[in-house]
C-alpha cells in the first residue's frame, strides 16, 4: 500500500498542535475518528495498540519523520493519517531531531506482509528530500495531498 492510496485530504492535518509523540498519536487517531475511518468506541483500544508499539521502540526514523503504526483486529483495511508540525514534535527520534511529518497507519491483524510493505513504501517516500521539501512548502491539506500523489507516482520510463 502506498501513502497516497491510504490517505484523503480529510486525513491530513496541515498544522498539528502536538508537542510530544503521545499527543501526536492522540491527535492523529482523533482525526481518523472525525473522518469516519475508525469509530469513537474503538479509538481508545487503537491508541493503546499504537502506543504499546511505540513504547517498544520509537518510530521517529530520522529526517524529521515519525511513522507510528500498529496491527489490530479492530479494522478491516489499512488506514492512515498524515500530520505536519512546523514547530516539530519530540518523538525520541533515532537522530534526536524533532519530527515535522508524522504518518500514523494501521493494518488489520495478521497481514504482516502488507504491514511491512506499507511501512517500507512510506519510509522510502519520506526519505526523499525533495518530497519533504514539497510537503514543508505546501500551504493546505490539498497541497500536501497533491505533493504526496506526485512523489508517490511511479517514475515513467522512456525506454
């Protein structure tokens, strides 16, 4: 699964309020509830699953990127949400730098390969400096989504 396939404009927060990774997880899950991607009743259990995974090792992977994620039986399809922070979020990242871009995604329990593929696709995309710059310069959720779609599109070969 690619980032552009699991997001919509409504699943993008162009300016997060969170200062810590725990607040970021709460804020992003709240957006998934607002969008109708998960129910309010399931949100506390999903938050618990994501925070449990995050407690085992920070998903602040460097380059200002955080990728909190979890597998759960509480969903039927891969769902995601994207948040941007101009201030930066303390994520206990591997490079000790604040996180500016957070992608939280959930995968149905038992779909290990899909989980790894989704994580890999998102990490590769956000590892690209030009992609991060485009998202940083975007003004709105629509602009962020457009940048994600452009950079997630497969390169067209002229061969």
